[in-house]
């Protein structure tokens, strides 16, 4: 195809003429520096392109060359521990700020390959050709999803580079690194519909608003409510094989903190560094805006690549609001009729296309893997009714709303028990019932009920005074304080409390509920509620931090001591 001609440049928006046969989503090389851009509209022979690089210096009349393929990223070993831009180009190889770079950058290096199939075998998409070593986690070399046939040749065991050929299937070469379009979900055999919980180590999530593997979560919250810290805690401690952290339009210093902390944190699974099984896609607020739009698709494409090996992957996108702002920016430049607050009318469709790529699936190779998506939402002014937040709630299974009042009271994680939900809770309760914790659903329901009743009574007490309430209601207020301070509050800076195991979290919840039941029984016996409120319950409240991450027995001992102390009030 002969090259086209740039006829308009408006920031990241470029219009190109004289490109007959160009297709939607096709990648173009713009101008003398071959700036990458993607076709987002075609009208009357003019292609509208969103440029993924700074367009300063691009002029009307410059050539535009169609590549004949959509935007695709290289997938293979070498991703672990790397920091990449929104097009999955390693930032370690970046030059001067805003300097144009080719799309095809790959991580340099060599990896050991050991074949597991022999020539003459029939191979299907997603089947393993062998194992790849040379990184912290051994990986599989898979037949790409669009390749099948007779294996004519396979490489011998040895070290290979990214561009080397590992096999030949019906005349088609299979390289160590293959490319996949970021906007096309990688195929799988079927979705699994038997939810199992993804343990995060954060009690308010695991006890009240759990997320299933392969589910989707939104974390809306205004400035200062602790979104980034909560997402970093999820990245550090959740039960995932691989973490893909997408910094989408966030501040550069926050991304630097994420990268440095992941590099320093010891991985509880391998004993190495957590960064060795983490992929960071960094497209911060000072980088080209439209690369921010592609970064979330790049992140989920990387996650699907690891999912196809039978791994469980968590994608953390911080923040989808900045991604939506990039959509709004381009829509305004193209003259698209704006919808609510200037966002394009297809905002809901774009959000759905992103979140629906989460899933717990049977892969083409017959293994089980999952992609769980956790997306932060940063509503301007903390307005949870704005379009991005409101539309996101339609497509996620869990909502962890962060509350200003809790954050300003130094209660972290500031997850609101009044504004959050988990649509997977019933199924996860059934899973726990069959895996050693039959009281999980009952415990969760009772904790949520006590918190809601305590909030109602606290509002009443502000009007009439807590002392005028009957004893049973004052015990409910006490229960709310014990649950908030002793169970739901969790310090990310504590060696003991940054992570909480399943058994300890359940023990803390049961301990507080047992103490509340004891207090109610004492009130029924005529014990003054003031005496109960003045009892020293500090050891129980501090149990979350004074006991080990998995020390259930220590929590139970503190519970028994507290019950004994309270029962002594009736003598």
C-alpha cells in the first residue's frame, strides 16, 4: 500500500488522507520518526488516528505508512521484573523524554528452553512446546492461539533469544516471543462458574466483601482516602501467581514508590523479591495521553498470556478515571457529540470491554487459570455519582468504596461497609462451607448487621447522648467500636498486621462476636452497662497487631481472657 498524507494534527489527533484500504484499529507509522498511531475512525476516505507519541514536529504533508496489522505487544519471557510503557516497550531502554521509539521493542536476553514434544506430533493452540527457565518462575512455551497443525521441527534444549525460532508447525515458525493484538481477548475453552475466593490478606475485604478469582473489582474513592496504599497491599499480599500493575495516568512519584517497594519486598511464595513475578506498566500523567488509553489493554493482554499457562493473575489498574479522561480528550478533539460531563457516549461500552476480560477459565491447553481485575476510580471531588464511577458499578462484581470520614479518622483501609458490596459473597460462602469454615456466611452477615446498627445508633446518640440509650443499644455501640478497631482496621506499616491469614481473620471476627454476646448476656443479668464499657478490652483490640499473621491460637487465648474478665463483673 502506498503511503498516505497527514492533513491535520491536533495534539494526539491526526487525520490522514490517501490511504485506501486502511482498516479500523490498524497501526500507522506517522511522519519521519514513524510515530505509532491507531486508526479510530474512517470517514469519506479520511482516517482519524490517535497517536501514541508526542506529535510535536509532525506536520501537514508528512507521510503516513500503514503497517497492515493492529496494535500488538510482544509476549514472552523477560516480562517479570520489568517496567514498561503503555505499548509494552521497556522503559529501561527509553532515551530522552518524549523521544520517538519504535513499537516493536522487546526485552533483550536469553532463556533456557527444554522441549516437551517431538516432531511429527499434532499440536493444538495453547499446548506447551516445552519449559522456559532463566527467571524466578518457570514458564511454558505455548503454541500461539492462532497456530495448529503438525510439528515439523522443534529446537533442541539450550539458550535462545527473543527473536529465535523454537518450532515450525505446518511451515509456520513459532518464535520464543510472539505478538498479540491488545484489543483482542485471547481465546479459551470455557469459563468456570464455581467461584473460589482470592485471599487478599486484608480483613475488611476477606471477611465482608470478598472477591472471587477471575472476578472484577472497582475501588472508588476521593483524594486522600488511601486507594494507592490499598492497591499496593493487594499487589503485595494477595494469593496470585503473577501481578500486573498498570499505573494509568497516576503521578510519577507514586509509580516510583510502587516499583521501589516491590523490588525491596520479600516474596512469601518464593523467598526472592516480589518484583520477580510482577510486571509494571507505567504510563504516568506526564507521558503521552493516548498511550494511557492503550495501557489498560496492554496490561490485561499480558495477564491473559500468563493465564494461558494455568497461572492466576491479578491486574491492578490505577486509575481507570485517568484512562476515561484520555477517551474524553480524544472525543473532544474529534468533535464527537459529548454525553454526561463531556465523556463520550460509548464510555459504558469501553468499560464493559475492559472488565469483561476478567475471568476464571479452562485454557486452550486444558489447564485452569484466571485474570482478576482490580480497577481504581478517582471521582473528581469524591463525587461517587459521576459517570465513570456510576458506569463502572454496572460491570464489576465487587465494589470497595473508600470513605472520606473513615480516612480522616485514620481508619485504614477506609472501605465503607455502607457503600460497598460483593455479588460473589453467597457463592464464596458456599465455598468456605465446604472448605473448613461453615460459619463464614453467618459471621459476615452478623458483622455487617452490627456495623449498620451501630452507625444508626451513633447518629441517634449524637442527638440524645449515649447515656440515655438502653443497655442493649449501648452494647451495640461497643460492638461497632470493637469491630472497627479490632477487626477491620489494619496497618500497612505493621510487620504483624500488614497481612492477615484466613484463620486469624476468622478468629478475630469470632472473638469480637463472642465478647459482644457475653456483654449482652451480662446486661440481661443486670450488670450495669457502664461497668462493661469501663472494662479493659484493650488486649482484644490490640490482638490484630500483637499476634502473628497466622496465629489463630493467640487470638483465641486473648478472647478467653477477655470473656473471663467480663464474667467477673457479674460476681
